[in-house]
C-alpha cells in the first residue's frame, strides 16, 4: 500500500506530475510553434515508444497537439489525480472489494473500444477514448493506496 506519509508516495506524485506535464506537450510551454517543431519536440519523442501519437487522436493546447493520444492522456492524468486522492479516500471494505473489478472493467472497456472501432461497429472520439483511459488510470492509482485489495472471483 502506498501511504501518503511514505517517501514513495511523494516520489510517485513527483514522477506522475512530470509525466502529466510532459504529456500535455509543447503547447503548454510555448504557444507559437508549428507542426514541424511538434514532431521534433522532446515531449513527443519521450512518448513515441509508448503512444502512437496519431494527429487525429491527439487533443491540443493552443492549437498545438499534445504529446500523447487522448486515451494515454486519460490514463496519465487520472492516475495522477488518483494519487492525489489517496490521502482523502477512506480505507473501506467496499473499496477493497471493488478496486480489482474496476480495473478489470477499465481494461475490458478499452479492449472493447479498440476492437469495436477496428471492426467498424463503433466510431470512437477524442472524448470517448479519454474517458476509456480514465477508467484505467484512476483505479490503478487507487489500487496503490488500498491496504488489502481482495482478488476473489466466484465461478458459478
């Protein structure tokens, strides 16, 4: 469990804050760059191995694309927000029981979104991909602050 009084919690906050700031891309730091500068920005290069960064799937700040797609943005920002919420979320039996199913739901939602889009039966948007990412990042962060997550499945 990641406790807010632990140095690891504060390291996680620091790293996660840096990741979110970098993911927001060069538009956050300078409002007057072109697309060619975006392609060579350190933010885009940093995430190029973990995110496809397709322009039609990337949100923008000041009309400059962010460094990650909307799904990755949802994952990174909600994970960061979830870490910030750890100190105020009470440890409760219900939280321990629900956190793993919520993570599984988030993963399945993203798999459904990708497969349905690829098959042509669903046309996802920047916002639907952002929300799908949130359903992965937020529960993952809350899991880190959960004292005894319960992984019990009843097969009937």
